[in-house]
C-alpha cells in the first residue's frame, strides 16, 4: 500500500491531486482543515485542507497521466514483448487486455482536463492497439502474423481506415507474398500500396473538350465547402487556363449564399445567374451555351432529408448533360460521411471531392468512402484560400496521406 499526504486550497483541488497521482482507486484515509500553508505556489496564509490518501497496490511512481498513455501501455504490455507471438496463449493476451482496460478506466477517471485534451487521442491509440492484439489472438491464428504486416495494419487503423478494409488488405498480402517477401519491410509496403492503388478510382481534373461546353453541379451537405470549391475552380479555369467560365446558383433560399458567389464572380469577372426552378436553369444553361465551363452551386442539403435531395435531382435533370460532383468534408465523422454518400447516392454522382484536409489529422475516410461509393475522386481542398487551396487528387498523394507520411500533413 502507498500512502500520500496532499495539501490544497480546497477539498476539490486536493481530490484532483489525489486522482492525478493515485488514480480513481485511491482511498481517502483522512481529511482535515489546515491553516497558514507556506509551500511554494500554495495559498499563503489562508486555510486549506490536508488529505491523506492511499492506494493498495504496488504503484509505479510515475502517475498514469504524467507518462503518455501509449508509453504506459507499452510498459504494461512488455511482458508479451510488444506484440503477441505464437507461443502466447489466448488467456495471456486476454489477461493483458483486461489489464489495459483497467488502466484506461483508472486513467480516464483521473480528471476532467484529461478527458478533454490529449488523452482522447491516446485512448484512441490504445483502442487500436487493443483491437490489434485481439485480432492477433483471434482471427490471425493460422500461424504468426508477420511483423511488417502488423505495423501496416496498425498504421492504417490509426489513419481511420475501416477495419474491414484493413483486414482485407493485410489478409490478401499474407496470401500473396511468400514468407521471404513478408519479411521484407519495403516489399510489404510496396505491395500494400499497389493494392490500395488498384482499388482507388480517380477522375482527374474537369476535362474540357474544345467546342463543347461542360456543366458541373456541386452537391453535398451544408458547409462542406461547395461554394468555396467552385470559386477556386472558376478562378483556375478562367484566370489560369483562360477558359470561358460561367456560374449559376440554385441556392436561392439564402440571400447570403447568392451574395457569396456574387463576390467571387465579381472578383474573377465571371457572369453569374441565380435560378429558382428547373425550367429557369434550362434557360440559363442554354444562354451559357457558348461557355467552356458552367459551374452550378447548390444549397447545402441535409443527408437526413430525402425530399431536399430529390429537389436537387429535379433541378439537375436537364436536356444537357450535367456532371454531378459530391462534395464531402473530411472533418465529418465516418458515420455521417457514410450517410451522406448513401443519401446523395440517389443522385447520379460522377465524382467526389474531399474538402478541408487541412483540418484533419487522419485521412482514412477518403479510402473508406471511395471504396464504398465506387465513384472517382477528382479534387482535394486544403484550406480556405481562393484559388490556391485545391489540388487534383492523385494516387500518390492519397497513399502518402493514408500511410501517414509526416510531410503530407497540411497543418
Ligand atoms: N479549412 C478549410 N476550410 C474550408 C475549405 N473549403 C471551404 N472552407 C470553409 O468552409 C466554410 C464553408 O464553406 P462554403 O463554401 O460556404 O460551404 P458550402 O458547402 O457552400 O456551404 P452551404 O452553401 O452553406 O451549404 C467557409 O468558411 C470556407 O472558407 C478547406 O478546404 N479548408
Ligand atoms: Mg454554398
């Protein structure tokens, strides 16, 4: 048993210290009011409280939250050498997992600050580790799971690529590669990259054919960056590529939305029309027949309101071919992105744009959604600046993002 004495200005503060050092399982042995504290950083001559607390297990002197969670976990899992090996029994791994669970609970109860801050990321990391151990102990029981595959598996989960996809990829690699190749880190990585690349569909930039006009409509949930993306593309095509570009908005619900596009059209020097019915859109598209590129902005639609999506569909069913680009923000939760792709999937989507990469630390959602929707990715946007914060999506860029190569982080 370890016994420690704490003095603080209030009981609340003292208990925080106890929790910080000894965790939530500490027992309060006694409390009393004290006066005239002189310790550095304390409360001068005011009275305070003294708490004696104890914990009845062999306690590591560095508290859970002074070390990083992952370090703590690494220390704890060291008896099984980091990763379970062939010789490790299921019971041993189960024991390790229950130990991890206990530490997480203990650490998570420590303080409110920890819950809100960096500990969240650490807990997430722990979850991936635990998933990995569990997977090792259950599914991958046909012999030892090779180390390099394990590293990549873990790396992909950290990037939020869904477990189903990660498993499929690593299982395929394990089947395809000989034991020798599986022992070669570079080879395993190369093979993984070619597998991801094989399943990635890319649309390339908006492709213009001389003498023909191209109409592209941008749809998606509210606030994902549709109008900003249109402004970036309009500026690129009009100013850099010297193409004849026109803008149309069918977002007539909000005056501010029309104004937003008007500002961009004025700056770039492009014609803009606002329409409020499919018939009106038809007339405007006919009027802009001499343009190389017509970009149509739509009001953000909730994926939860099918009638709103049907309304857009009604607008975009035109006698002219209209390409539809679904805009999604990488900052949305995976669950919401799936709902977006499902609901907007009622429209004949031609391409996907992922926005706000600069606001995210993980990029696995790109892979998850592209593999699910099976539509090609055209652009990635990486900031609020018009026109520069946009790039044509390439396999190389996506691979480097999802395999977590540090230099690819935008923030
Ligand atoms: N950080 C970041 N912000 C972006 C990006 N693209 C757009 N934004 C910002 O996201 C906010 C919403 O952008 P809009 O272009 O108005 O989004 P929208 O999809 O047109 O919104 P609605 O018309 O309301 O549905 C603005 O503050 C943009 O500056 C991006 O790539 N990165
Ligand atoms: Mg908009």
